[in-house]
């Protein structure tokens, strides 16, 4: 059913989208597998690209032919160069984006690429043969072969959400965690850990009195 791919990318977040286009633009036949096609390139939290230390990375990705900067330009609602009161080494470009336009633009650019195929399913394991990774195994038990596999699972591998005193499994709010790959990687000799993210409160814009707020024009110090 599936051809053998040069590259399989697991997880279509920002990293997975960039990995897929980087490989595809170099001529590889790529399969981008992700658990939900409707969350391709979803902005997890603050819908911003760039900021201190990260703005430089977005520009480096741009210089290398990646799409994050292009998608950001197409879906931007505000751009600021942060830290302009300090020296140039501290300046940091940061865009605030419309999260729906951002994801839609990414998906459109990926779907326009002739070297990228898509598959919607969770990947619980890698296909290991003679000690080498030869593809993936999907939750339906499908084996898909490739020369290499790129894992860009973001916050989903054995993901755990903490809200107050409560803890429950999840990749992001409303999305299930991905299990299986971490255990397999540990069996193969890798070490696994978990890093923490933070998230700001979500507020209803209709409950705000905008007359009491200060407008932030672009490029202010
Ligand atoms: C609540 C929250 C707040 C955050 N706040 C910030 C912040 O303020 N600033 C910041 O820089 N970062 C923040 N992050 C981190 C954020 O995850 C990253 O910035 C960014 O989204 C990581 O991109 P990514 O491509 O690595 O992974 P993600 O965007 O997490 O994408 C991973 C993708 O892989 C898919 N996937 C995962 N496992 C599998 C599998 N086994 N099979 C199939 N598909 C799979 C998922 O469905 C998802 O589409 C936050 C994350 C969360 C959850």
C-alpha cells in the first residue's frame, strides 16, 4: 500500500513541518505522519514567532530555505523588534500571528509540495531491523518503510498536563499524549526525560475594556 520513503517525519508541529520541507526540497520522498491533520502547524500557546533567542533562529531557518518565516509573514498581526533600547546584539525580532491563518498557510504550502505525502495516525513505535531504524509502525499495525525517520513529537511523548493539584496525560489541552515511542527508545538505550512548558491564561476578549489599555505600536523601544 505504501511506497518505501526516503524520510518519514513523525509529528506535524513546527519542527516536523520544517523537517518535511527541508528533506522534500532536497529531493527526498517524504511521508509526514501526524495524529490529527487538522492540527498541522498548530501554535501551542502564545501565537508568536521569534522573540529573545528565537527570532534569530527563525531568520536562520529562513536563510536556509525553510518556510517558518514565510508563513509568519503571511499570517502576522504585529511585528516588533524587541530590546531596541539595548545594543544590536540584544535586538530580537518577534511576530504575533493569527494562529488559524498560520496553520492554514503551513498546510497549504506543505500540500503544494510534490514530494510530501501525508498520513493521519498515531505512531506508537519504530520499525527496528538488525539494530537499525527502517521505518515506523502505526497504531493500526501498518508498517511503513523508509531510509530514515525524524521524530518531532513536541510535547506529546508521554506528555503530562498539570493543572493546579491535578495531573493527567495529554499532549496539549484536549489532545492525547503519544505513548510507546519513549519506552521503545529507552529499550534501545536512549535516555528520556520531560521538560516543562508554561502557558498564559486564556481570556475572553469581549470581557476586556480596551479603552484602559495602551496601544503598542510596532518597533517601539
Ligand atoms: C501549554 C503549552 C504551552 C507552551 N508554551 C510555549 C511558549 O510560551 N513558548 C514556546 O516557545 N513554546 C511553548 N510551548 C512549547 C511548544 O510545544 C513549542 O514551542 C512548539 O510547539 C514545539 O513545536 P514542535 O514542532 O516541536 O512540536 P508540537 O508543536 O508539539 O507538534 C508535535 C506534533 O506531533 C504530533 N505527534 C506527536 N507524537 C506523535 C505520534 N506518536 N504520532 C503521530 N503524531 C504525533 C502532534 O499531534 C503534533 O502535531 C508550549 C507548549 C504547550 C503544550
